[in-house]
């Protein structure tokens, strides 16, 4: 069955949809309850829902905005149900965010930024360029500055962020990340996976990740 993707204002989410989202989270890596998800409605502007028939398979909270004049897709909490179609679900989530970005920022390169706690979530960034952090790359001053800007936008205290390794130290609660587990984790490059091995999962550590969706790539989602 084909996947159906819709994006709407967060304020249009129903209680039943929030409950469906919480059910996905309960089966995933981070158990966000209805209460935590309800808080995200006030933080973000858009929510993208991916369904297979009547079943919710994934969702993402997001907003499109300019940071210092630069067009950005900012992803908040997002989760993909652990099914055999999880990779397709992740592509559908990111693809619809790209479509929205094309509408908002035609003919412009757009920065996509989010938080991750698992290397598998990087599969959502496969169409991006100049991703940071990435193996064997020393981030420039401007790239580290982008990490700090995103951390500030995510509402994280600066003392909890290490801009050398793009890592947010957790506060004991589940990190608000793009939660996706690869269908084929053994195919993840060792160097890529190593960027997440220092995280303390019990503390809620996560990595800030960003990359560029080039204008010509966004056009494919028009």
C-alpha cells in the first residue's frame, strides 16, 4: 500500500492524532507521551503525517524560517515507526518538508537542521550537501556558528552544548530528536556511527546535525 503524506498547521492536530503519534514513540527509541507531544504544538508551526492506509507510520514537527536571512527547515521531534517501510517513511517525511521549503523559498539553497541520537537518522540527510558533523571533516568557524544558532533556536542552554563535536548534553529527559532506526544498521559506515558512540543515552545526549538542500534538489520535489 502506498504512503500518504500530509502537512498541516500544528494547531489543527486532534487529540486522536496526538495519541497515534505517542503510540509510534512508545514503539521507538524515545517514548514521548501525549503531554510532551502537546507541548510541541506550541513550539512548532507545521506537522507532517505519513500514513499507510489508516495507520500512522511517521510524523515530524517543523518550521520554515530565516535565521540571519538564511532560509531554513528546522525539524523538531520526529519519529518513524519500526516497520519494513521505515526507510520509505523517512524519505516521505523529509521529501514533504523539501516540498514546503521549495514553496516558501523558491530558487534558494535551504539549510536543514535537527537533532539526532542515532546514526540511522542520517539516512534522512542523504540528499544534502556539506553535512556537519561528518567523518574526517574539521568544522569551519561558520559551521560551528551554525551549530550554535540551531542550539539557540531549539531553546537549549549554551553551557550544555559542545560546538567542537556538535553535542548537546542531556538533562535526564528524552532528547527531542529525529528518531529513526535504520532498516539495515550494518550498512552504516563505521566512521559515521562513531559520531554517536560518545552519547550517554540514559542522560539524553544528542547531536545537532545540519546540511544544505540545494535549490536544484528542491526543484525535484515541486
